[in-house]
């Protein structure tokens, strides 16, 4: 009788396990328990058998119950409300350390002599050394207030550390809307760029792609829901030629890898999958209050200079973006322009002292942002964080970049545009253009710049802003939207044709004047800006 009862209960347990969809491992576990119970029935007295069966049944119930719970990704707040992470879950691959940690621990010193001490810049979650106050700004620009000596090429580490704090991370890749790949592509570029052949430069990218394509997460969308961060310009990952050791590696065009979205500091705009995100600045707030205090500070600054420029000459760049020397000449000739002259050597500290740079930007109304080695500059974001209105000379410096972080509809709400050709042909006075902008318009433009500040910052990865969205939050929203559009069958790319100006950009914004007369030039400028006031 005892054995018959035991057989019946074991049969029910096994049948229940199969109906509940339990794994083969769980069914085997139940069947093994059944054998053990049968054996026990022959040797144990009735009360012990009943207790053993009760324990087995209770164990099975807990197993099934908690398997269902841990396999469920929706969360409940007890009031039956929808999951706040629905549609926002991200799965982060646990990559072998050769794709991230080993690169910075073993090879970061290979970059020294080219970009300074990047190794030291990787402390504090990638933020670098905290800034020490020098007594000139009431201790505002210090490590205690969220200011660090952040290197412009450390976004790989900053973003990875921020993603570790992402509120909607999941271990269940099947329900993730996107997959984050924490490959340190920027550091990989730096360690092998000088003195290595193309095969060596591409090796880690090829290895990564093979590793990813062997994972089940890749099969769902062929990698089109995957994204990674390559904290340099896109041109560093799209080699122009494979004849000889040309600049960069081929991460953006390697089969497989080109399916993924790649966040870079400057998009190549080749209708690819490289999306631009802001350069890291020196400010990394820990709370909403840190941001709001800083916005109030720059809003109330007394700006004693009409315009300012920070940078070194670039006489050897391609002609299409060669305008910086002309901008420097005009700045030096003006009594209304402040300038920090830089020397392109690692030992030069003039333009690598964050406090000096930020103090100058806070004292200027407009900050001149001519292209350097490429159209974009870190200085654009440093100056905007200081509440300084950027002046662009090339549409590739911002208007064709940063689709998620800068306004799309009207670029002139927050910036001034003076075409490169006008400055290079000496058809325009930068000072005259800026002075022609009515004061009320300047105030509105500055307020728009200040409004944008949170989305241009990378918050301290060891904390999280409460309600404000920083650059990482905005980028993640952009990726989630991109993946959703791909799922809907849309043809998604990083920005569009490079041979057309962005929509709503007045192509000659107050600067394509009649070269024969300054009077006509100034009158045209005044008329344009009055029409916007």
C-alpha cells in the first residue's frame, strides 16, 4: 500500500513537471526523487514516508514557482501597473577580457607620446584625475564639484561603466530590445595604430565579430540590434585604402560588424551605422542638483568678451575644412576676441588645463569653432557647457552630426553659422556678424545652449541623475528607436547625404555679403538677425 501511494504521487509530480514546461534537467531531478521515494517506501515507517513525500512536493512547488518568477522580466509595483522597462531592456554581453579590460590594463601605455597619459585618465571610472581648485573660481571647478581631467578619447570606458548602472539591464537576452557590446574599440585603435600592419590593426575587430556571430543573441537580427562605443571619430574605423598601412582599422566595414550600430565622436556620414555622440567634457555631475547649480552659474556669468577661441593652427588639413588659420588671424586682430594659443605637443599645458579653458569660455558670448584635423571638436561641447554660443564654419562640425543630442529643426536657435568659403576669401568680418545680432536674440540663443547642457554631459558613472537625461541616456534612447525602426523594416542610417545641407539651415547665414563694400555687408547682417528677433 505504501509503495502504491508513493508511485501515484511520483507519477503526478513527473506529469506536473512536464506540463509546467520544466527543462529536461528538472524532469530528471523529479524522476530521481521518485526513485529515492520508492526506495524509502520499502524501509521507512509510514509517518516518515508521508513527511518525505510532503517535503518532495513542497520542494517541487518552490522550484516551479521560482523558475517562473526568475524567467519573467516584467516587474510589478503591487498596483498592477505596466513594467516601466518594457521596450527599454538591454542585454550586455559579458565579453572575454581580451576585448576590454586587457586592452587598457596591458596596452594603454602604447599610446603615450601621442595622446598623453591615457593610462592615468582611466581612473575614477574613466573620468581621470579630479581637478584641484586653484582659488580663482570659489572651488567650483574641482573634483568635489564633479570636475575631472577627462581625456577626449576615453568614452569607451565611461560608457561601459555608465551602462553597468543602466536601470533596465536584463540577463534575459530574449526580451532585450537591444544588445550592448562593451568592446573598447577606441583603445584598440590606439594601441596598434603606429608601426603595425592592417591585419594586426583589424585582428581584434575580426575576433570580436566571430565571437558575437557564434552567440545565440546574434541570430535574432543578424547583429542589427547590437551596439558598441568607439570613442574616436568614425574615420578611425573606416580605412580609405588597404594598399599599404593606411590610417585606421576597418571595424565599420568588416562583414558582420557593419551590421551593428557604432557610437562615435564624429560620424563619417557614409550612410552607414556610425552615429555621433558628444565628446566627453570635464564636467561629470552626480545629481540633478549639480547640473542645475551649474546652469544657474553660467546663466548669471558676466561675459566680458564678444568672442573667444581655444586651439592651435592647422595649416596641413584638407582644403575643404581649412579655415582655422583665418579665424585665428581675425581673432588676433580684434580687440573683442580672447584666445588661448595652443602648441601641438604633449608637454604643452596651455590648452590642457581645464580650469583655464572653462574660465575663458564662461567670459565669452560667442565661441569660435573652426574645424581642426576633422570637422568636429571637443571644444564645441566644452564651450556649450560653459554657456557660450558656438560659431560654426562647416556644416559637418555639428549640423550633420549629433542627431540625438542637438536640435534638428533650427540650428540657428543655439549657434551661428559662417561658411568656410566666406572667411577664407576674406569676404566677411566675424566680429561684424556677431555684433549685428540683437541683444535679445543673443539672450535667447544662450538660454537654448544652457537648456541643452544636461544632454551634452556624461554623468559620473558611479552615480545616476535622478530625472535629467545625460548624453548616455539620450544615446540609449536613440539606439532603442533605431532598432525599433529596423524591426519595422525601415532603412536606417547615420544621417543622410553628405552633399546636401541639413534642412532649415540658411546656407549663407548672415555672411555671404557683397565683397565690394563693408556697408552692404553690415546692412545685410543686421537685416538678417533683425528678421529673427
